[in-house]
C-alpha cells in the first residue's frame, strides 16, 4: 500500500495498492503493497528450503487433542509446499499420493472475529459466496475447490460466531472485505497445518488487492469502516503467511493515515467502528512494542479516560494493568490460591521497577533484595501447587510463572525479551497450548493478554508453532469488543511498550559497557 500526501494539510491524499509491474519511475518509487515477481521468486525459494523440525517440548510432554472439530484439507497439487511449522505431521493417505493434514488446534483459527451481522444486511443464499468475484479466476477456484470451500466455510463461521450461522457473506460488505477475510483465514490455516498452496494463496491475495484498490479509488468508500477493516485483515493474512514486517508496516501506515485523516475520534461512532478502532490501536502498539520501536504520533493520545465504572473491568486486570493495585478480584473470579496471586504481584512489581527506572541503580540494596526474593519464589521447588494437579488453574499459574521469569531474566541480564532462555520460551508455549481461550481464560482475559504478549516477544526470530499470534489476535479482539473504556484495551499495550523501550535502552547501555549486569 502506498501513500502520496500533498504538502498542504488540507490537500488531497492519494492511497493506492501498487502492483510492482509498471516500469515508470513514479510507480517504482512508491511503497510496494505486495511482492514483485523477483521478491516472490526469492520467497518461494526460501520456503522450499525450509525444513519441518520438531520443537523441543523440554519438560512438558505434548499431547495432541482431537476432541474438538478438526480442519482437514487435502491437496495433491505440486504447488503445495511446506511451512517451517512444527505443530503438525503429514500423514500419508492409504492408496493415494495425496497427503492429509489435520489441524489439532482449531481454535487457533478463531482470530479477530468481528460481528459483521450487526453491521451489514445479507444477500440471498448462494452456493458460492465468491461466485460473482472477478478475482480469483473461476478456473483457479474450480481447480482447488475443496480448499476454497473449506476455507470459506471457516470464514463464514468467523463472520458469525454466534448460534445463527451464515450461508453467504454480507452483500453490503462488498468483495473487498469478504475476500480479505477469506485470505486471512486461508493464511492462518496454512500457518497452522504447515503447508501452503502458492498458486491459491497468490490468487486470493491478488483478488483482495484488486478489490481493496477499487474501494480506495472511490471517494465514497475510501474512508469507510469496511475499507479500513479490509486492509487490517489483509495485513493480518500477510503476516500469517509471509512474516513480512516491512510490508505489514506499510499497510498499517496507510491505515494509520486513513484513520488520522478521517479523525480518530470519529472512527468509533458505531459499535463496529469502535471495535475496529480499538483493535487497530492495540495491534499496532503491540507490533511496535515487540520490536521496541517508538509509537506513531497519531496513536500517542489514543488512550481515552472515561468516567464510567464497569464492573467487568476485573476481567482485564493484569500485571500490565492494575489500577487498584490489588489482585484480590482475580482470586474471587477463579478461586486461585496464594501462589498465583503472589506471582502476579511479583510480575507487577518487576514491571513497575523497569518503567520507574529503579533497576538502573544496580547497587540499591532494596532493589537487589526484591530481585532475590522474586527469584526464590519463582523457582518450581518453592511452589505449593503441585504438577500432579493438572487443572486449568495450574496451567494458568505456570504461564504466569514463566512469563514473570522471562521478565526477571531480561531485567537481571540487561537483555531484550527476544534473548530469553529458549527453555523458558518453549515451556511457556507448551503451557499456553494446554489452555483454551474461552474455557480457561474467559474470566481473566487481561492475564492471558499479558502472557501472550510476553510469549510473542520472547519467541521473536525463533521457530514458532503458530499458536501465539492467533491467541494474541483473538485476545486482542475479545478485549476490544468487550469494553467501552479505551483504557482497558490500550492501557496494557502502552505499558508494555514503555517496558520494552526501557529494556532496549538498558541493553544498549550494557552493550556499550555503561551498565553493570545484575548477576
């Protein structure tokens, strides 16, 4: 996505998707919205060279659970290639050359659900929601009909998470929004099952680009919620398949300018707009914070203070957001014992120490004693909750303990979260996989938000089973769609961003020999 803005604040702004095929210098100078042919060729070569490696589970034994509905997609095409994913193993189908891939984490596809039925009217039921689309070509849809059909069925569930199921996509949403959602769903299904059909992925991608481009070319739809949401979903799909941070950043910069130009305050008149606004702000802050980058100015004042008193805000309490300073509400909600409550207090204490700057005084006796006490309590041998009690409360506790240890390690060694011990990160991923977003974390979404952020930040640049991004995405949407007060949604993200900036600064000082590590 490319943006051309005039020097005048009131001048016209041109936003468009660039194909990369044009040869004129003006087009070549624009930000590429999707990969050029050379880049795509290089990317395919990189994907072909990747090997599926088994992730070490450390002290946890992985158990595959097929109790929930599983996604099964078959393909015998030569275009199908393997991802560097390790949650799944291909199982040869008897008597054929096809390979069957089974998804044992169906819930990982449930990301950023938006209540489209509350916004749009619906078209009459049709056998194929994409039958009238110009892109992708009908022969491509026919060629991969099983994959396309399965993906669209998941997308329909995505659009209608309630008891009433849709049989077609919202007519008023247009092709741009529906195709972007389909592309995002396909991207996540590929990342989960470990394979990708390059031809189909490129077809869905090109269709979304063409249809979003048409919306951007029309004044009446340029600023609409649906157009902005289409770009957001498209960017999410790009991230799930290609992990191209620069391209996603270009798209989100365009979204940022669209929202800013329209007026961030006005992007929230309707419930759908409010949800998307909070989702975009939260997602953008987290993406920047994980890379320890400065937040864009247009989002710096996004945290809105409202006077309303929402009893449900207790669900969003965490070490990153605890206005009352107490975690007793967590004990009341889930019946946790003192062990978890103490870990939450330690984590909050450590985060406050980082942001407050106390950790820079390495000889401070109080600081050293608090670190020693925290480290002692976080060791497994001192925990009263035994591993034999493998309840949901235990796995929540283990996630919190490991997240706190990762933060502790970063503080003590003056290193970023991405340099955390691989054992801790792997164990934390395994613990998160043992939980369910709705059943396990429903009453403590704030804690899941904190745990997911730390897990994503500490696993950057490493082999990732794919569950972290989807868990974080779903958690962000649930929080964005559950509260009206912006502070509950963006407060934790902004505090994490502050912590990341301090950790990055400490790392630079330590690398320059200007700060002593706390061993």
